[in-house]
C-alpha cells in the first residue's frame, strides 16, 4: 500500500479518554505488559507487534505505540476508553485550554470529532479537579456542515461518553451561527480546525495527490459508510482534505472529496481559495461578543493557510477594533510553551509589514506552533495558533 514507507516512521498515537478512564488505569490494565521507554525513536523503530510504549512529554494523557500497532479490535478502543489521535491533532484543544470562566465553547468544524471529544475531556478534567460537574456550567457546540460527517461526529461523541457536554450542530454551517444570538452569549472560547489542503498528512506529499485509506477503518460503528467517494455540491471550498480516524492505516487519514483535475491544478489558486475560506471562518469567530480565546489550526504545511491567515486575521482585528491579539509563547500551556517547532521564519519574512510592526511579526512567529512530518518526532505536519482578547478596555496592540 502507498503508505508503507512513511507509516514505519509514524507511531500509533493514542489519547486516553479521561472522560471514561485515566492514564494510570489504562497503563495498569490495557498496557500492563508493555515496556515503557523515554525514547520516541525506540517506539518508532520497533516492529508493530512489539510491546513498547512511550508517554508523551508535551500532551497529557497521550501515549505512542509502535507504527501500525493494531488495537482497532481491542475492547479499550471499542468502548471509547482510548482514541487514536495524532499528537499534533491534540495540540488545539490543549492549547485552547478551556477553563470554567470561559463558559461555552464552539468547535466550528468538528467532524469526525477528535478535537471535540478532546475538548470535552479537558473540561471534565478541569471539573473533576475542582469537584464540580462541567455540564452545569459549560457546554460545547460542535458545528459540522456536512450531514454525513455529522453522523460520525455524533457517534464519536457518544462513544467517548461526551453526550452531556456536547451538542452536535449537524448540517449547520458555522458561518450561519449568529454571534449575537442568545444561545451564544456565553461562548468564551472557539476552536477552529477548518478544511485545508491536508498537505501535512502522513503518507501524502506536498502535491495534491489522492489517498484513501486502504481499509474501511473509520470509526468502528460507521465503517459501512466508508469507501465510497463522496460528492459535495455547491460548497464554497473545493478540494479540501479532512481528517477521519483510521485505526488501521495512518493515525489520521484524510478524505479528499473532490480531487484536483491535474496534479498541477494550480496549487496556488487552490491555496488562495482555501485560505480565503479559512480567514472568513476566523473573522467570524472573532465576532462572538463574549469570546476571549480562539485556536486556529490546519494539517497543512503551506504558509498561505497558516501564518498568513494569522497575520490577515490580526490585521482585520486591529482595523476593526475587535481587540484580538496573538497568544504569546510564554502565555501558552506548559507543553505548548516547551514545544520547539514554531512559526516558519520564511513564512513570516515574506509577510509585507505594512500594518504590523516588526516586533509584532516576530512575536507572531514565536507564538505560532508547527509540527513537521518525518523529523523523528512521529507527528504529522500541522499548524496551530492561539488568539486572546483581554477583558474590556483598550484593544491591545499585538
Ligand atoms: N476537527 C476535526 C477533528 O479533529 O476530528 C477535523 C475537522 S476537518 C479538518 C474540517 C471539517 O469541517 C470537515 O468535516 C468539514 O465538513 C467541516 N466544515 C467545513 N466548513 C465548515 C463550516 N463552514 N461550518 C461547519 N463545518 C464546516
């Protein structure tokens, strides 16, 4: 299969679903006979059947097993106690770090639900440490405009035990959510993980090639809805690659619904249309009156979909007085602060500094977080940035 060469370098990442269990319990039960190692390299080079396990140093409750380790029939997976989720894909919910004072949360582009269920796990973790029940205070609204993908999302939310925390807005376009609506008055944090080129996905080159997972291994209960190429009509963004969990293939496989007609089908114009759509979503998120935190992420390696969207959004915020600024590295949650791959210097250097000062541009570069594939860290290519808005008062400069 076409994934072979890269899959060997890609560990099986597993997020422990702390809504249902704990890392300690899973280590004691499911992985009792596994040998722990501090070295991710050791796990990556181990054969798929060997029992090596690495506890991640950046994301809580995340472990790595050897590439292709097959747990898709394991009880822990089928019961929702463990979730296959690439390390990089865990960055956004961890970086957003929704806390009790943040109120309700919107996941704007939610299916299949990796980040939605991660958000729910973070909420329930915070709540249990404070001895309160999160659902009495906080709620997650998960938007997914594609009805079929929304079905998968609902199944994943249920399996993860997150129903009481999450309302799935299936078939609903986030752009049609009214920021001023009564139900959105307490939305304090938004996670934005829009459709992108998917160029960071493992097993995929930079170019717009099409890879479908070789097995029907989506979410166990929805495997039957897979394998067919899907047609979407009249959507503003063509040719995006959206992630779906694929336990037997790559850590997160993609479905590309409308492959480009030729390999060179103008990557540039494709990126232009994707980034215009991504910026539109981000600007919309910035309009929610009670919002104080936003994360923006893609599984793309292209600056046009990443740093450049961030710069455009900051310029928009400053031009319109919305008061958003970048979440600086030193303000980030511990594991993200420590993560060494930051915004691409070349992406930042190419940004015309007409409206943003050199200092802002440098701060943004350091604030942005990237993951690169094939570097021995075992992640996919990924990008995430955080935005914050401080309380009332003068809009901040950065
Ligand atoms: N966050 C998901 C996860 O971690 O499992 C992956 C999201 S995938 C990259 C992007 C998703 O956003 C797709 O399912 C797509 O159908 C959906 N989407 C794209 N535009 C949207 C919009 N305007 N409103 C709601 N959902 C949208």
